[in-house]
C-alpha cells in the first residue's frame, strides 16, 4: 500500500536557496514587480496620512471650538470641510493604488504559476519510465496542482502582504517617531514579545504545514489508485474496504489540517492581543499627559493633544494590522517552502535517458536490430558491477541479431524478459551492460525522438485519450491525412465498426476508452501504430492477447501485409499467432534458450515444444 511522503516533514523551514529559485521565475516579469513595489510604496505613504488629517481636524478645528465657543465657527467649519474633502480625495487615491497593486501582483502570480506548472509538466515528459514506476500518480498530480498553487499563494498572498506590510510598518514607525517619539516607544514596547511569539509559532506552523502537504499527496494517491482500479474494486467486492482505507487517509489529512489550524488560531489572537495591549499603553500614558497639561492650563510644551492621542490609537492599531498580516506570510511561506522542496525535487531529478550532445539521426532506415551481451534490470540500484547471480537482473547476457525485414517472435513464460526487449529497442530504459543497436548504432547514441519515430509499439494494455477516435489514431497530428487513417483501419478490420458509429471517426472516446470493448481498443491501438509509423520497425507486445478469435484473425491478416519488408518483433503467449514468423526466439529467466522456425523448434522437442504441447493440451481441455 502506498505510504505518505514523509520527506517533506523532516526538511528545514525557510530556505533562502529555494526562495531564490522561486524568485527566478519573476525575472520575465520585472516590469510588473517594479510596478507592484512602487504602488506598494505609495500605498504605505498614503496610509498614515489619514491619521494626520484626523489629528489636524481635531486639534485645529474641533478643540478650539470646544474650549472657546466665541471663536469664528464659520472658519472652523470651512477648515473641517476642507479636511473632510482631503480625506475623501486621499481615499480615492488609495483605492486606485490598491487596485493597481493587487491587479499587478495577481497577474504576476498567475503567470509564474503557469510557468512553474509548465516546467514541471515538461520535466515529467522527459523523465525516464523508471521514475514513474517508483512514484505514484497521485503524488505527481499533487506536484503539478496543489504544490504549484501553494507557491502561487505565496506570491499573490504572501508576497503582497510582505511588500505592503514592510512598507506600512516602516511608514508608521517613521511618522509615529516624528510626531511623538515617547508615545511611539511606548507603542513599540510589545514588539520584543511579539518577536519571540512569532518565532515560537513559526516552528510549529512549519511542521504542521509540511505534514498537511504530505498527507494531501497521500490522499491524492489513494484516490487515483481507487478510481483507476474501480473495476477490480467492484469485481472483488472491495468497496467497503477501500472506503475504510480512504477514510483512514482522509482522517490523517484532517488531523494534519486541524493541527495547523490549531497553531494558526493561537498565533493570530496572540498578535491581536499584543496590539490591544499597545493601544492600552498609549491610552494610559497619553491620557496622563493630557490631564497633566489640562491642570496646568494647557501650557506645557510638547504635551500630547487629543488629536495626537486619536491619531496614535489609529496608528498603533494599523501598525499591528500589517504585523498580523505577516502571520499570513508565515502561513504561505511554510506551505511554499514545503511545496517548493517537492517541486524542485522533481525539476532536479536527473534525466537518465538523455540525448548525447552529438546524438545521431537515423538516415536511410534499414531496420537492423542487435542485442550484444545485454544485461538489464529495472532496479536503478543495479549497476554493471552487480554480481551475475543477483535476482534483480531481468535480462542476462542476451545476444540477438535481427536482420532488416525479418519477423522475430519472442515467446516464454511470464517474467522471461520479453517485454523488456521491446522496451530497450525504443530506449525507454538503458542497459547496465552490453549494447542495443539499431542499424549498427547504439541506441544511446541516437536522438530519442528520431529513434521512436521509426518504432511502432502496440501494447497489451491499451491507453486511449479523451477525444475523438480520429484524434486518438493521429495523436493530434494534423499533418496525417484522413485517407491514411481510413486505410490503416481497413487493414486491421476496424473501419466498418467505426463508420457504424453515429459520428464515425469523429465519435467521442471517453477517458481510457471506457465506451469501447477491449478488443476494439486493441484494434485501434494497432491501427494507431500503423498510422504513426508507416515504414517502421514494428514491435507488438501481446497485441492479440485480449481479442476474440475473429478479431485475432483480422489482425493476423493485417500483420501479413504490414510485416512484408519490415523488421518486426512480436511477443505472444498464443503460439498460434506467431507460427508464420521467420524466427522464434524462446526466452526463459532472462536468457535465450532456443531459436529457430516453428517447425524446427517443434522437431527439436525442447522447451518451445513443451510450451506448445501444454498450450494445445489446455485448449483441448477447454473444448
């Protein structure tokens, strides 16, 4: 059973190297970054001005009238009106600046999101198949979706708050010190406590968010496994058991999320309480100065005014708001660090199957294939120095030479290494010892794309994409004419079935070909190989394993046409399907034990003859 990916939980928190790598994605959008920073700076400058306007209105217009009702009320009223208009005008400016800032940062984040997702998807396209053998699909989906989205949230949410909060805190600190440095220092008295509280909660939040990401990947993996294997689940009545297993994974995710919420719910009120403590301190000390000035007739130089007190209460509350917002920054930062470790882990994965700098292209393709002393294992820990007796070897010293135009069948028991041979011809894996050559050139020295253009593979487990039948046959290549599609389908005997459908070749195929029978999907896959590779080395891996007798007969008739003049490698358990091949290669436990034509091998009375006898005995028993 797939286990949660616990690697992310044990890694360190903030990582400057990972952060720099995230910021590399900002380089194409330097203009937006500069615009966002400028707008954030202007917003920071504008915010404290509201308190200054309020302070001026109270001290210059309201208090004089309160102290002396004989003053010119009209003049005071005009002053208040101008202050109110200035306040509203500044609010409009702030709205425009905030709108522009949010729009710029949001556009920046979405573009970075697209770029990172494209890089991760592109990397997955280039990785060797062994990587996908070792990493569950759900975990990889998490990398491309929620992990990338966490970085986007950091840029659009965390980066917004980080820039705005930094500028706002600086602006409030400067203006508070300039207006009254004593009250400012009183307001800042709780900041050391806030610093230690932030460090305490940051560590807990880091671990909590990493655990959440790991459990989210696990849930995605279990969900993917159960949806993909729904036929098996229902066939064996495993619905209740799989629901219970998923519930365990889901509850583990719930626990991880609740744990992160618990710490975050403590962090936010802690910051809020400390902010109110600062306000209370300002009220207390400012009120004492105001009352002291009142008892002395208001003649004390530098005494705090009511307007200053009102402004400081506003500024202190507003100072702690960006500090509270920084809590969200920590939230997003922890999630982004955990996710970036996973994303860059994918991007940094070594591409083991790569083209050499001087990779060759196949010119005049002949179709000569050679296996020269090939030893191969899927386990990446196996090297050329691994002992021959190690059970992990799949192929053991294979020597096989296939001439242009020759049809060769590979037979043997399950696990003999037949499919591995075809995978190595296409260079989906590299051998640990020996060499696989096509037209005399080691496949490791050929360009992968060029090599695979000449190799058509029909697998037993057929995969069809969502789309039309024709788009599945052409794989979206608009350069392939419809006539070639029809011709290939006629070859394999599936054309009549396709035209009988309401939409013909434009009929929609549901995900994984759910609306088609196994035999129909097999025939479509066979036609697809012919369409994509009209002059190819044809590799057929159990291509007729899941079709009925009539469909198998149609495929055999088509094979006789397409194999003419083409190098063909055929894997089959049904020995009746490969009797016409030029040569049959019998494999057992990763080695070639016999070679020859069907008649020669039967006459020899060896391992092939025994397989043939057993298979036909089973067939007779079934009859």
